[in-house]
C-alpha cells in the first residue's frame, strides 16, 4: 500500500466536537433489535467493535421514530419511548468509550415499510406503489404495498416523531449527534422525489416545495435538541428500490437541495451514491459530494458509496468530502483505521455475511 493515507487521519471539528479522523462507519440496516425495538447486547458488541477498531465516527442503522407508520423492518430498533432510549445507552457508551463520535440515524420508512408492528398499512406523499420488491434479507416478501396519501395531521405527527426521538437520543441514550434520514427512498425522500410525490399542496410541485418536509423536520429536530448537538441530513438520488434514479433538474436541483440545507444550518450533509466518485449527472461533470460542498460550504460533507479502497477514500477528500463513510469495507475490516495506520493486510468483503438474513452474526463480534 503506497498511498499516502495521512489525510484520512487528520482531525476535524463539527459544531465544536473534535472528530479524530475522517473514517466513519456508514449506517447499515442489521435488524438485530428485539421484537419490540430495543437495542441488544449483540448490537452493543457490534458497534463497539468499530469504535475499538479506530473509526472516528459511528453512525447507527436507521432508528424508527414513532409508534405509527415509521417502522420499516422487523427487528428494527426504535427511539419512540423511554425503554427503547434506555436500551441504546450501553451501545452509545461502547462507542464513546473508544473516542468515537456516536451519531443516531433517525428514519421514517413511509411507503417502503415492509414490517411494522404498529400498522398494517403504509403512507407516502401520494398513492404511488413503490418500484420493485421488498428485500428478502430483511424478511420482506412480494411487492411493496400501495401507500395511502399521508394527511396534514399525520405529516405533523411524523415531524414530531423525529423531534421527540432526537430528544431521547441525545438526552436519554447519550448520542452526540443526529442524522435525519432524507435519502434512499424513505418517507422524506419520497416527498423530495418527483415520481413519488404528486401532491398539489405546499408539500408538492416545485423542488423547493418537495424539499419542505426535510427542512421542517430538520428545524423541529434542531429546536428539540438545541444548538449544541450536531444535526445533519442524509441525501441521495438513488433509492433502495431504484438505484438509478436521478434528480430531474440535475445540478439546479442540487443547488436547491444543498443550498436550502446550508441556509437551514445543517452541521453536516451525508451524501450517498452507488459509486460516489462518479459524475452526478453528465459525463465529466462534478460528483454529488463535490456539489454538496459547493452549495453548502460550511457543512461537513460525509460521502458514501463504494469508497472501499484506499485510493478512492483519499481521493474523495479532494473532491468535496470531509469524512468518508464505509459500509462493506467496514464489515470486512471493523478495525480498518488501525489496519490502514499500521499498513496491515485488509480483508475482502464476504457478501455471505448479509445472508440469508442481514442480522448481526456471532462471527462479527470477534475481533
């Protein structure tokens, strides 16, 4: 390995919090909570392993935010009451014990819900059936349900669910920061996406209107957690059920989306693409992480998407990213930062770890 990796180990300050390096664990759905959504001892060991391995930041899997329509998966963890919040305490303690920043990712599945113990139906911005089929490695089966158009009252409930869960995550569980999941085809992204949002009210139409739910959610979370805790938003073009989706107005949409997040005061923006280094729209054009930095220059830019070799991770830091978030590469090398620092041998990713069900395996708890 002859690549200069020093840039990956430079500290960065995010809203007064010093993050020790530029390597973060990406959020990955691992459906290993109890049936009633409490984090487990297995999850504590799994997350602590990454922090012990030297990652500067650990972002959780998506945590559902209310006891209505937000849950997306069977055995998904929640943050909807004191019991769930308290169950996260040992997980957070394990992450922070090794000097890593602990970020709670909050998620409302919307129309992509495929396992919700509170409701038998789903909601979305419009009654548009999601593309594709449910994910079998998360216990899904068959097509996604046709969602009902979410009402104004339920939109308010969804926003409040994010805010209340964010409060519990910071005040009870002890997380350092909040990531609002506005990406990958889940509820907030369903509102942003023109093909799933056909509304004629203030939540639909122009990109500025379709962005409104993300911004209102951000403002509610910020108001709840106060000025000190970093709050960021995850943004993507592709979806878990539609990898190739692109924003219709291309760079103009990027300017509106990232610019509005900057204006709202997002402390970080987590952009994810299938291959993060590729042009976001036209051949030879800028990447999405580059556009995020251009239009939100004061926010820390987290970049995710197939950045699982050293050259690409380092190059991302020269293309707008401040922190690189790692998924598959981290599963293969939970001590990746230490291995890079020591010039150690890196393991290849074994996809069987996510099959037949993507829960945490016992072999992942051994360093």
